[in-house]
């Protein structure tokens, strides 16, 4: 009867997989580091886990590939 209640202590923790992102992102970063299309060559986009952004003009671009 009370078996279900016993398990209530097991809370699922949602982990953030930052490390995973970096692992993948790092390789991508080295190969496809982009310049800001607005500022032009010489201004690199800052890498975030799912997008690039320009610190100069604020332009941002998603790096998630949509199918
Ligand atoms: Zn820019």
C-alpha cells in the first residue's frame, strides 16, 4: 500500500550538461568561428551554448541547425 509513497524521496535532478556542450562546441568553435556579418571580418562572434553573438553591435545568431 505505502510502497509508492516510499519512493517519493527520489527526486529527479535536472542536470545541466554544460560540459557536453563545451565538448561539442569547442570543436565546432575551432573550425567555424564566425565573424560578425554586421561588423565584418575581424570581429569575432562570441560563442554561447546555442548561439553566437557579437559583443560590438549586439547581433546574435543561432547555431542550432534546424531541419
Ligand atoms: Zn557586430
